[in-house]
């Protein structure tokens, strides 16, 4: 099972849209796909029309009191399942901090699923924390949606610095520009000439588009209601690029 985390320290950058749309595209291709909505806000759960609630909460999952198989819900789409959000996830930091090997707890939780899915895509809360470090520990790659603005680039730079400082050499970062509005001069300048430190950006750019915002209205992946739009085609290109990166990682 390949594990991808849609992650950024900064909020409001399109993490959930990336997680849901890429997971849907993987499932549409026939891959057994699971989204874990690890954000207590529950946006992925909302988009997939599943109640953001787990019996026993996050504590029950970490302690093994609640079977993962019982918590996982099927979506309206073939091959796509969801491990829903729960508002108790906001307290996972405290629970993790009190356990032995706190940075390896999510690995233990997910062990029963290793042979049941082809992809796990995690929709992460915006933070850098002990929970984030658990995500770094289990992920093959971090998908890092990045708006082409000065503050967003600064946040990405901080993530790269954290990776280097903690020697997370096996963790692959796959940053990409999203919510790109080429009517804005700053957006155009940054995507055309990204800073040298950010030379690892994926080529695909997700445009700013009202169709993406309407995911909340339709409560569905973009490809199901606006599949030929520029944004939908960009997500398809992004998924193709991510798969190519995973193949390279395996070599």
C-alpha cells in the first residue's frame, strides 16, 4: 500500500481538494483506495457525504479499542473508501504524547490495512506537530499544495528546512502550485520562475477555479460533475505525475 499525505503547515491551500480528487482518480482507475480524513474539520468526509464521526473517537483507534475495519465507510464510488474524521482528532497530540514511541503510533494503527488497499491518501490538518511527525513516518510522499504567494513559499521553505533538520531523507516531498490565478502578476512571476530552493516543484499547476469551490455544493469529486473543465484535467495530469514519481521512487 502506497501512502500519500496531502499536507501543508498552512491552511486554506487546497489540501482537501487534492486528497479527494486524486483519491477518486485512483479509484476510478481500479485501484483500491482509502482516504483517511485526519483533519477534525472533516472536509473530506463532508465532500464524500459521510458523517465525520468514529465510535470511540481517535483515542479508541490509537488504543486498539475500535477496529479500523468497523470504522471505515464505503463511499458512493467504486473502490473508494473513507476512514472518517472525528472532532476528537483535535486531541490526538495529547494522546500520542503519552504513549511509548509516540512517532510510530499511526504505523501500528494502519498495519492491518497494508494488504487491503493499493493507496492510502491522508487529508491532514494544517500544523507541524507530533501528529504530523507520525504522518511523515508512514508516508511514501507528501503532496504539498502551494499557492504562488510569498507567505505560502515561506511555509514550504520551512517544511523543507524541517525535513533537512530532522534528516527525513526517505520522505519525498511532491509540492505543486495550486489555486493559480494567472490574472495576478505575483502568481505569474512565481510559477514561471520559482525560487531555486523550490526546484523540486511538480510541473502540473492546479488553477484557481469556481468549479473546485463547488465541490462543497455538489459534495462530490470534481471529475463527477465538471470532468472536462481545466481544473479537472489539471488534477488528472497531477495524478499522472504523482504516479510517475512513485515509480521512480521504487527504482
